[in-house]
């Protein structure tokens, strides 16, 4: 309490000044004192909580906003600065300092403190807090970005560069840091361009220096150990690159031209490509360069360099191949992404050329892949590429036919991947009712493959063509995909026909039962059996037309006829608990008996929780106690903890639950179970 008393005494001068200046009344000051006392008492508890500090700081921020608004509204004459002008902001900082003494490892708290100081305009404090945070957390890239952004916003590009390069030395694989480093260098170039325009320093773009980097004396690359080479700079003098660029003669002109042509940014991108050669890095750098407000010729040169580095760094990556192939398409604006009367001829030609270039590059990559893994990935990307463009309503029909024809050429090769064939069928099906030729093609594609994707596409074609007995074809599809390794894809084939049969008016109950029996014949389809049962519960057992007696009969039949899992019983319990009828409790009790035999803890929690919610706490405790008696000590403790939390609304209190739990045990429930 002495600490609380000390903090109260520190408040007196500022509160007195607030009253004297007419910003707050005495009653309001007393209320502020009471509120602060509550916060201070919370802060001195044995186990401090971060939320208490944050609530206290938020209260002081709101109080400062109110003070400023009242000061503006009263329009008081300017006077000498008094303690109340800065005390509330100082108290916010003091609260964060106290919080960080207890929670030094909390990076989020450091960032919040920096943001509060930045909003208050405390530039020096932002720098000091950022430095302290970086000392404690040198491997957190976001702290370097925040610190560098602060320096850059106060016209200190050299300090920002040094901070980011220091961060990159310790976090060479951070994409966010490399992106911000490149952004900072772009900002530096734009700043130099404006500076030289004001100073009247010209740049002769026709002369090309023999060795730009050597003449500039600037290197932002990485050494053999992939560590950035930091440009040393003295805060009292101008950076070396600016000094070199603003010299007279050919040397200064060469340095200026190098900066304007992005030599520093290119070197930074090269360093990034060596340190972290990932497609995510190149994608983010491309987005940054395209959207950054710089000279068009500079943007073009930087993108050329970026794509060159991409091709050198990860030539076998499928995403990189697609990124290089679709470069020209991304250069088009959204308004240029279609051919029609509103688009002029030049824009249409650019689209045609860009689309043809991308398609040819991707087709070549699919036909001549570096390895089998890349071939599968690039085939999927190409299929998605064709499908995406063919679905655009503004794309000309001729271009759609061109893309589909290219896809067909790849899909009909003997070693074509199923994804190409399936996508080809779906695109042909989008145009309307399939012809005999499309139907023949679908059957040929599916003849020698167990790919669920191809068979699903064929089933869609057969359904649209209404060519025959869809049930027989669906059965053939299930048999064909049986050996496919990805059972999630196989499951789609099994579930496909359920909706088809519903549209044909056939008996859904018999359809489900036949499928469930088939899925139990092979151990490889047990996961499919579970999915079918979950669908069976949703579509049949709890359908609108099912009466209570029929539902009860089906539920009791499940464990005898099929293999219901704990997920099935959980769904049954969930559905039944929402139905209000006379048989609700009886049905839930029946479901619980089957469920608890497979997984006792969640079953007991669900059933006992329902009983408590419906006023039968004694029976609920009997269920929990009975379930706990059959569990090992560790699981028993887990059940007790979960039940305590359930009884107390998840607020962490355990007394009530423990008392009830112990009371039931003392009443002999365990003995009755034995």
C-alpha cells in the first residue's frame, strides 16, 4: 500500500493545476483519483497482469484527449507551460515503463509503447525505446522496421539504412525486412531526384559509366556468408553516395546516373535473392516496385532486374515459372483485361500478345519440365491459369478457344497429368450441353486412370449429357478410384452421386445404406465410411420428413449395422440437443451410452452439461463421477478440470466444481459403480 500512497502523492500537483486552470472540476478530480487508486491497487497485486497495465494506460489516454478537447473549447489565452500540459502523457509513459519491467519478453507491449510515444510526438523517446527493444529482441524483424520507419520519417535515411542492415545481418531470411529495405532505398532515390531537381543538378542519361558501383563507392550486397555489408556513416556528415553523386565532372555524373538507374536498389535485391531465394520474396518485391510512385523507366529497369534474379535464383520453382510467364499480363491494367468496343486496338493487341506469351511459356514448361515434381506443380498452375482466364466474361471467345485448344493439346498426350484432362472437360462443359465428341473424350480420359478429379469431371459430363444409367457409371467411378492415395479426393467421388440421386427422386435412405455397406468391405475406405455416416446423420436421420420413432429406430440400428465413430455420435448428440420434443432426453441418454463407450470425456461433458443447463445438476454430477471412476488418474484430473471450468463459466474458479465433485464421491457414487 505504500507504493499506492506514493503514486497518489505524485498526482496532487497535476490535479491541482487542472482545477486551477478550469479544465476539470473538483468532483471530477476526486473521481479521477478514485479511478487511479483502483488501477494502482491492481498493479501491486502479487501476480501482475498485463491487461491491468493496458487498461490503466488506456484510461490515461482518454483523459488526455478529454483535457485537449476542453482546452480547445475554452480557448484559454496562451500562458507558460504548466505541469498539467504534459503530466498525463508522462504518466502514460510511466505506466508502460512499469509494465515493461515485468514483461520484458512481450514484443507486443514494446510495440504498443513505441506507438504511444510516436502519437505523442516524443521523437527522442521513440528512438530510445526502439533501441532498448532491439537489444532485448534482436531477432524480431518488425522492431527493425518500426525503428527504421521512425528514422526515415525524420529525414535520417542513413540511420534507417544502418538499422535495416543490422536487422538483415541477424535475420537474413526475413522477407518483411528485405521488402522494407528495398522500399527505403526506393524512397532514397526519389528523395535524391527531388533534391537534385531543386539544386539544378542535371543527369545525362546518355553516358554509361564503365563500372557504376566502383565509381559510387556504395555496396549494399552480401558477402560470402550472406551477411549484408553495412555502409558506415557518420551522423555528422552526408552519406558517401550523396557526396560522390554531388561532385562535379564525370565522376559525379556517373554516380548520379547510377543512383537514378537504381544501382542501390538492384544491389539490395541481389542481396535479398542470395539470402532468401523464395517465391514469396520476389512476389512481394514485385508488388512493391509496381505500386511505388517512381519514374516509369526506373520501375521497368528494376522489374527487369527482379525477373533476372528470379530466373537465376529459383529456375525450377513452378510458381517462379508462372510468375515469369505472366509478367506481361500483370503489366496490363484491369481496364485492359478484355477485348470489346470500349477497349482500343492497341490495348487489345497488348492483351493478345501478353496472353499468347504467357501461354506459350507455360505450355513449354509443362512439356519440358526440369523434374517430375515441378511438372506436376506447373501442370496444376497451368490448368488454373487457363480456367481463370476462360471464366472472365470480358475475354474474347477466340482467345478462350485458343487457350482451350492449347490445354487439349497437352491433355491428349500419353503422359498427360489428370489435372489437365479434368480441367479440359470442365471448360468444355461450361459452354453448354456436351456433344458426343466431348462425351467420347471424357470416356477416353477416364479409361486408364484412377484420378478422382478426372472421374468427377466425367461424371459431370455424363450427367449433363443424360447418356445412360448414371448409377452404374458412378459405381464404376468408385471402383476405379479405390486405389488412389488421397482418400479425401476419393471421398468426393463417393459423395458425388448422393445429390444426383436426390434430383432423380430415388430413395435416399436405400442409397445411403448401400454406400455404407460398400464402404465397410475394405479397410482403406473406413474414413469414407465415417464421412458417409456424418452425411447420413445430416441428410437422413435428421431430415425434415423423419418422425421421432423412425429417428430412434435408425439411431439404435447404427452400432449394429455400421461402424460409427466418436465424431458421428458427437454430431448426433449435437443435432438431438437442439430438438425440443418429449423424447429428447431419452434419445440423448441413448446416444450418450454409445458415445461414452468410444470416448468418455467429451461424451460425459456433453451429456452432463446438457443436464445442468436443463436443471438436473444432481444427475449431471452422477454422470461425471461415474465417468471419472473408469479413467486413469491423468484423464480423471483432466475431466475434473474441464467440469470445474464448465460450472464456473470458464472464469478460472475451481472451488464450486471441486466441492460438487467431492460431494458426489463422498455420497458413495463410486461404490455403486463398482
